[in-house]
C-alpha cells in the first residue's frame, strides 16, 4: 500500500488500481473521513485500518445512496447517521438578491469561521472538506452574501452542477444573521446559478431533524425524496 501526504493533512492511499482519500473529520473531533474513489472492500478495510493507525478513533464514510453501501458494509462499516435527501425542479423563475456575489480565494478563513459558528464542533467543515465539496464537479462556485452595513461576508453556499443536475453542497449563515433572509437568498441564487448552467433540478441533503432547514427548503419548492443518504462508520474489525 502506498500513501501520499502527511497526516493530519489529507492523504491519498493506493494499492495498485485502488485509491482512497482520507482526512480528519475536523479539528474538534478525533474521527476521520475516507472517500473511496475505486477499489474493493478488502482495500477499503486496509485503508480504514491505516487511518486508525494514524490516531483516528473511527472512520466515517461520505453520504451514501443505497446502491453504493454494499462495498462499505463488506469492509466492516456500520450505520452512523442518516440525511434527508431533497429535490427541486427548476422552473426558470428564480429570484436573486442584489447583495449576492462570488466568494474569493482570499476569504476562506471567513468561510471556515461562518461554517464553524453555524454547525458547531460536530458537523463543522474545515478547509479540506470545503475544497472537497467545491471540486466535486467540473462546474462549481461559492456564492456569498454580505452585511450591508459592514460589507463583511455573513453567509455562503457551495454550489455544483453536473449535466442536468445541480447540487447545493453546503450552505451556512453566521448565527447573528439568522432569520434575516440570508439562507433563502443563497438558496435562490444557487437555483439561478444552476439553471444558467443547464440544470433542470437541484438536489441537497440535511439532517432529518433540522426543522428550520426543512421548512426553508419546503417553502422554496423542494420535496423530500423517499430514500435517505446514510453515513457509515468503521472502528476496526472487518467481518469474516
């Protein structure tokens, strides 16, 4: 097995054709995240064991659809949590707030701070995870909205588009600006951005008990799909 990179930075794990990418979950947790790009259950187990050997207490998968979970379960991963999956058909009538703009590369520190304030230690995404979301598709952007009084960034959305499907990958708002229309403006701007790049629908996910987010998305025309995404967790001991 070959490993490129220096933990706790993201590392690439390879054995022949098989390849996985691992990183810490975030700086407040001792868990790690592994993304399998290609390879067997045996390779996935070896990669996860390697990450545990670096000091992680558990290894967590990306959100998985039902059809992609088998290799993870064969590798010894077990249920961790689920996410609700929502979809909205784009109809060409999306509104955009005037204050929206594209976030620049010099603003990552502020983006990370907003995310931490919005999601807390358990679910906050730091720079490696945010870059992962941004590079998940060939077309992507970070949209931002500023405080009119100070011009400071107060909310962002990472949006991607592949073929005719858009993805609202991540959205976070400074808690002091909650209930002021920031999340709604970002959501609508994401719709417009996807529509202009040929998307006919947008997909997103959220925790199934996040009532505030679900209420917002329902009011913006989203429907909850029957299937949920699932995150799986590995703490050692592949089943025989």
